[in-house]
C-alpha cells in the first residue's frame, strides 16, 4: 500500500532518537542477534520471521509475519509521540510473548484518523498518561521496558500503525499467512511516519 497523500507533506518527530549508525536485523532466515557494540537496532515490517515466535500466543495459528517495526534501544530510553494527537488506550499485556505495557495513540490528518501502538514499554510508562489526554508532537509517550516486564523480549519498542480504531490496547503485531493480506490493508508500513529506516 502506498503512502496516502494526506501524510505526504507532514513532518514527524522520531519516536526514538536513533544514532546515525544502527543495526538492521534480518529475521527471515532465523535468529539475527544485534552485535554487542551497537546498542540500537531496527527490525523490519512485513517480514516472515523464522523460529522467533515460540510461545502459545503464536503457535496455535502459526503467526510469524511481523506487522510493525521494532526499534531496540537501552532500557529506559525515552519514546516520543511522532505527531500531535491524544492517548487513545493503554494496558498491560501480561501474556508470555505479549506486548507488556502498551500505549495506543490517535492522530488526525486532514480528517483521516491514524492509530499508533507503542508496545514493550516500562511499567512506569503506564503511569504517565491517561486516555483522552492531549499530546504534542515530541511528547514522551513512555520508556523502553526491561525483559522482565515487556513480555519477555529484548529491550525494544514495537511500533505499529493502524487505519482502523482498535477496540482494546492491542493490535496483532504478528499474523499468519491466512491473515496476511487483510492485515496489510489495516496495518500499513510504520515507515509512513518513521521515515525510511532501512532499504
């Protein structure tokens, strides 16, 4: 899906202040660990990931196609709102392999609504903002959560956008082959607002 015209001339704030040098993962062939001397990395959108999702949350439906962008950063690194908007939902997904603390924001561009999920946050992040609270571009949404609270993952934020309003503080961040085409229509490339993070 192409980036819509109502986003073309918008200027967005980075959700994490990435350095000039960061690692881009390729999970399509299996585990791809970040080099230890590079603390920041990016995991790709619409990537079929091999052998990565092993908890019951994913195994039942064979879900392994990633519908967001992952940005790894040190624990407690600040995460920012990419645009003006409001807090839409927040929650704590405590299922093994889930999002852990999660915030969803709502944004409007020329009458078109866009929703954004920030997953794998710190528990403190849930105490900062309340649903309905207004956001300015660049406001702190929360902080990178440690593995003990973020669903059991390496420290990173899972960032996903949606053209449909979610009913709960969740979005299917990984989908099956059967769900894939429909998911692409609802959850477009987060680089629409993140900018080009990889080729």
